[in-house]
C-alpha cells in the first residue's frame, strides 16, 4: 500500500515479516497436529497458545490476520495496553501465564479470559471477592512440580489443601499449569501434572513451550504455550 504521506519508511523500525510469521505458524501447527496424531489424540484436543509477551501489536496483528485466536501474555499491564484494541471484533481467547499481584486482580479480570497462574492463598481470596464480575476468567492452578524456590506455583504436596481452599472460596478450577525445571527432563513433570489434573477431574492441562511442546502433547497437554517458535527470539527475558 502506498504511504499517503509520501514519507519514506524509517529503516530503523523493523517491519514484521509476514511470510516468516506464516511459515513459523504452519510449522508449529503441523508439529502440534503430528504430536497429537502420534499420541492417538485428536489435534482439536490441543490448543496452541501463542505467547506474545514483549512483542509489539503490529507483529501480533499478523498472527491475528493468519487466524490465530488463542494468545498468552505474562504481564497484566502490558496486556492491558496491547489487547483491548487488538481484539476488537474478534473472538480472542487471552491467557495470563505470568505471576499475578493481588493489586492487579481487577485489571486482570477485565483483560484476560483465563488466568493460568493461581498459585497462593492470598490470590485465591482476592479472586473470590471479585467472583461475580461479568466474564469472570477461567482459573488454572499453577503447580511448582519441581519444587523450585524461585518459581511460582503450589507445591505438589500442598495441592490437595490448596484445591480444597479454592473450592471452599467458591472458585471453579478449570485446569492446571506448570513450568518444569530447565535443567531436568520435562517428561516426568508433564506426566505428574496430567495425572494430577485427571485425579481432580480438571479438563485443561497447560504445559509445554517452544522446546518441548511435542512431549507435552504426548503426555496429555490440552494447551501448549509457544512464544519463540512463533514470534522469534525475544530481546528482553
Ligand atoms: C514466555 C513463556 C512461554 C513461551 O516460552 P517460549 O520458550 O518462548 O516458547 C511459555 N510459558 C510461560 C509461562 C512463559 O512465560
């Protein structure tokens, strides 16, 4: 499209490469479908969540144009700045996959369709206070299956008590999420999360990222969270 202002484009502003995005999307989607097929699962059982954290709206728009409707962000503020405009007129399903501070709960409820990171009692109590809000997000409990001190999530041994508390508070839990330790094989962590979800009758299991989503699908993931393999490397961590 010719630029009506007649100005030359600024070469320092990187123009998102549509073709590269489409190629990456087709490749990842094919890998998702293949992993599901190998596991004897229907590809429709697995939702590819495009993790668009740190990525600009213009790049996300390309994926929207390509038909992607399931996205994840890890910061409430960033999502609140990007998504209300991006999602106008579309059935977008937006997941929070990063830590949620209790003073951001109101905003998170307004912005997100799913909060995957319910990880502590204080947050459960604040969420419960807002429960009657229209369009209340679905909630997944984040499980710290590697018991890593620096990582969010409920420890496996604390899960039964935490789940019971959530139910007592009137919250509906729709699934589980985990981020396995970087320095261990992810398989046993995926297995554990899927087993825990099955044990509690929870339909959604969010696990697997760019490096290991086929393994996660083999072990029962319903949602894989893929950032880098779709959007390219992130400049900021
Ligand atoms: C960033 C992030 C991802 C995506 O990671 P990639 O390795 O870029 O695919 C998935 N899950 C969570 C919780 C994240 O923060």
